C-alpha cells in the first residue's frame, strides 16, 4: 500500500512538471543589446546661444570608439540627434558624423533646433543621443546608443510674429494684421484677411524697423530685409478674403497672397461611401482628412486607406447629410484618372454626384484647395 502511494505521488509530480513546462512562455530570438562603450560627453552643461556668434562653435560632443562584436576590421560610423529630454518623440534630424569621434554645432545650428521646442530666452533641458552603426556585410549588429543631457537657451532667429502694415489706397488709413507661425522656428508666417486695394510691408514688432519690403529685382513676391532707410512697398489690387504666407527663410524669402478655399467649418473634412473602408458614416475619425501640406502649402488635405472598386465616394464638410460636400465633377468619375475638383456645394444645388474608383487597394486621395488650382490626386499608398 505504501509503495502504491509513493508511486501515485511520483506520478502526480511528473505530470505537474510536464504541465508546467507546457505553460512556460515561448522563448523568441532577440538581438542582444550592446553596453554603452561610447560614453558621449558634452563640452558644456549649460549654453546660452548668441545671435552675434551665429557661425561660432556653441557645443562639441565627443565619444569613445565603439567596437564590432563580429570583426575588429568592421568600420563603425556615428550619427547624433538632439531632443527635449521631456519629449523623446521630438527628435531633430540625425546628423552624420561618419567615423569621427566628435561633432560640433554652431550657435545658429543649435538655435535652429532649440527654436522648435522653446521660446527665445527660455531654457530647455536637452538630450544628445549618439548612435553607432557596425558596417558588416554578413551580419546585422544592433546599434549602440549613448546619451547625455545639457541645457540650452535660444535666441530669436525668427520673431514669434510678423505684422503686415497696410495703407488703404483710397483713404490712406493704416491698419496692421498679425501673422503667426503654425510651428515655432519655421520662419513661415500666415494670416487670412479681407483685403482691399492697398500697399503694405512687414515689420517684426511695434518699431518701424526692421522692415520686409518688396525686392526691386524680384518677381513681385520676393522680399528685401531693410534695417534703416528706404524700402519698396508691396502693392495689392484684389478685393476679398485671401491668405498671406510669408516665408523668411533664405531659400525663399517671399510673400504670397493666395486664394485658398475656406472650409465651412475649419478643419472639418471627411470622406465617406461604400467605395472606401469608412462606409456611409458621417464625420467619423476613421474618415477624417488631414492637412498634409507644408507650412508653405497649407491647402493640401488627404485621406489614406482602403478603397473598393465600383463603390461610391463623396467628401463631407459638416456634421451630416444636409451640409456641404465636395462632389465628383460628373457621375461615376474615376478619381484614378479624373482629377477635376469643383467648389463644394449642397446636394440640391446639383445632385448627389459621386466618385467611383476603378481600383481596389490602399490609396491616398488628396485635395488641393487652392482656388486657382482646384484638383485631386489618387495614388497608391506606401
């Protein structure tokens, strides 16, 4: 009896061991992390950037050589980026250091980054991240990462606002309109105003100078930066609502007066229909069209998703079926080949005219809402 009891106990223990092994989480292959052997260093703990020293060195990062775990002859290269320590998703572009073990940023280079994350004169805690890459033809090696923190205070490279100073052509009345940057540090300013015939220039504040006037040798859009003395005014002869976009970056340095379609409800634009995965649902998050243009081109909106050949589409601009829509230029227009876009309207002003895609799959449907160039594009999505 005792032997049988011992046998049963042993059998139960064996079964438990088998069950425990069956319940064990599977082990997957993962690349090993490499310990930080670079130990990146920063030449300063706290730097106050100075506009007058724009091209001079502001900070130097240096690090020790990383080694390849595969072969001592492998070439190791390095890249560096910077981001606010509290916002890791706001990384700058990676700067290529090649095989060098240091990288220096000037006051102007670092300030261009800092201006994205903090107002002029406001200090911000930053992290510099160095990433090494082992160049081996047969085996991938996980990059090694090294970080260090420092504090930087930027200067005003681009004023927070610009001011459009307008002189009415008939009455001589002077008014001003503030232009804002949608993203700090871009140097691209925008405002939508009701224009009348006038002359105008731009200032950076309440003072008369400096001024952005019209460049004498430009195309009527190019600007000239004047700190004192005479300047040439821009001239406007159109009446109505227009969007002013001023780009103060050297590669453009221009002022454009654009006629951009104003949506009935700003930011509310959505796609619907059984020709896409959204279905016949109004103003849903899944169907929301996003503004995808740059700060220079805020008139592009797009939706990327699954399209269904033979289904129907239209684009809503309100909360429901009784509001305004962008309709197809004619019944069953194929967005793949027909890129016409008419001004939005209500259904009773021309009928429920819909697009019908000829293809299925993942595509991006884009609207250009520049009133002088209304059109669509329909392209495969990556």
